[in-house]
C-alpha cells in the first residue's frame, strides 16, 4: 500500500505480458512474501549463481551473460548485506526483488537467468538450503547441551536424589543418572536432525515449474555446486514437497517438548519446597514487589516456546494436507512457521545449556529427600526375595506392612528396630539394614543402564566417545 495507487495500477514487469493492469492493493498485500522471505536472500543468490554457471557450461546462455549475471548477483548480495538494498512489496518476493534489481544493474542479460527454471523450483531450493543450514546449527547447539549434561553427570555420578514416578518418591537414583536421561533424549533429537539433513539432501533446481524443461540442463552439476548429494528424481514431487520443512518442525517439536520437560523440572527443583538446585543470577529474575524471590523465568519461557513450536508444526501440516500436486500458493505460508520455530528453538536450547551449566546442585537437600518417602521399600522387598526366599508378591506385602508400621511410628524404614521388622516377618535379620540406606540402594542397581554410579560412569564414557 505504501507504493501508492499509480504503481499498483501498472502491470507486473515479470508477467505483465498477459495483464492489462496491476493488482488491487489488497491482492498485493495478501500475495507478498517479501516481508519474511527476504531472509532467503543469500540462498537465492547462491542458487542463481549455480544455475547461471550451469546454463553457460551447457551452452544455454553465453559466458559473457553469465559473467554479467554473477557479477550483478554479487553486487546485490553486498547491497543487501550493507542495508542499502531497497526491497519492494510490489515485487512480491525475494526472487523477483533480486531479479528486478539485476535487470537494473546489468540490463537485458538479467532476463536470461530465469531460463529453464521457475520460481517453484527456485523457492524449493532456497528454502531447502536455509533449512539445511538451520539443521546444521541445531546439531551444534544440541551437542553443546549434551556436553553440559555430561559434565554435570560426571560431577554428580554419586549424588543421590529421589527418583520419581507420578512425581511421588519412587526409588533413590543419582543426579548423574537423571542428567544422563536428558543426554539420551537430546541425543535422539540430534540423530533426528542428522536424519532430516540426509532426507533433504537433494537439489530441487531444474524441476522448473513442475514438468522439468526441454533445455539441456545438467541438474547433477547444480546439485554438486550447491552441496547436495544429487538432484531430486521427480519434478512434480520436487515443487510440491515440503517434507523437509515438516521434518524440521517435527524435530523441533519433539526437541522443544524435551526442553519443556526439563524446564518444568527446573521450575519444581528450584522452589524452596524442593530446593534441589539454585539457579544462577545470570539465568533468573527478581520480583519487583517481593524482595525474597528468584524466579526461573528462562525455564518458564522455554516451556512456553514449546507451545509456539508445536503450533507451527500443526499449522504447516494443516496447510499441506489438502493440496493437490504440484505447487499451490498456499505453500508460501511455510516460511514464517519455520523461521519462528527456528529462532525459538535456538534460543531455548541456548538458554537451557546456560542454565544447566550454571545451576548449583544442592546435594544435601537431594540426599535428605532421597531417604524420605520410604524410597528403599523396594530394596527391602528385594532383600526378602534374595535372603529369605519369599516370592516377590509376598515380599511386596510384607514390605507394605513395614511401611505402614514406620508411617504409624513417624519414622523411616531404616529407623525401625529389628524387633519391629521381625514382628512382621520373623526371618528378617540384622543384615537387612545394609540395604536400607539410599547409598546401598543406588549402588545395588547395577543392571545395564541402571543407576549404580559405576553404570552411570560407563554410560558417560559411551557418550563422551560420541559427542
Ligand atoms: N513466493 C512464492 C513462495 O514462497 C514463490 C513461488 C511462487 N510461485 C508461483 N507459481 N507463484 O511460495
């Protein structure tokens, strides 16, 4: 609308041949994507240089025109990067903004760049390149987060804490083991990132509008120049496919969901009631009215960003679900979802990495909590199976009675006397007290992947070799 009436009346310079007048102002507003797809300028220019170079190599355009095109595109790149480029909404999107500027800079040779391609394969290329680079950044960010957890896990391989199910004290575990649960989660996220990169590693350029082209292009050459493993194999699929964006968003949603669960734990752990951790000043905020408060805002915002990211996945799935092959303009709505999610995810991973590295672990509080809530009841039951030969179900019952007695006396299991225990089951001996401490409980869980400190150290070593 800022362009004014006279401009909206003149027909578009890219397809004006068939049009007597320009678009209505509202048409221009709903149609334009330059407001957000200008983010793709570097990919668009890189793609155009590869395309022009291939066209010249194949004798489709002259070497002289190719040189002018490449020079002009490089000029545009520096104009955009220095902030002097004037983007125009009348030119709709990044592709036409760049091409129009190229025409001003180099004249008629600019008109040859669009030979044997369409904006349909062009946008598929640009966006793929962008998403691929974003995935590479995500892979690095996740590696840093995993490294932060490995360090904390190593430091706290022996620190006992209560393990929870239903957020009720279940069995003692170590904080190192708990940290390694997140290493597994973010490790899976990272392998999803790597798979997504592999899946999308094919070049769309040369699919043209949807049917390919009669010009003798070399799609293998452009694919190689742009760092893809090869060209896509079906031109119709190529211009209608947004799986790479959907895979990015699904990976982002699952990763954000993991971050959100961690955020929730950080919120809970940092309450005075739990007091398992203290967040650093760098990753918390104060209250303007209550001087005593230290709020886990960063964790809360990570938790909230998950809503945005999950929303983007659903939004793009919904955009795509009814589209017939091949390209439809609906697909222009893919970019904002991905850009917004990418920004949110990068920030969330970075904030989490900072919080995990900086937080103080209050081992004393964790240990005290680990011993309460009858957390070693399973150890008593296991002892009865092992030492007294009871079937597990009977041992469970006997232990339940011991817990009820302790509850009635207001003490922990380990504080019951031998006589108390023998009143419930006569064959219990003094030796039972060896398994009722949290340290003994944790040390006994030596099954592969279990919480015993030595097991956890093995898993840390396994991950260190792969991170
Ligand atoms: N701005 C468009 C998009 O993002 C570029 C492709 C336009 N293609 C077309 N046939 N109108 O999808």
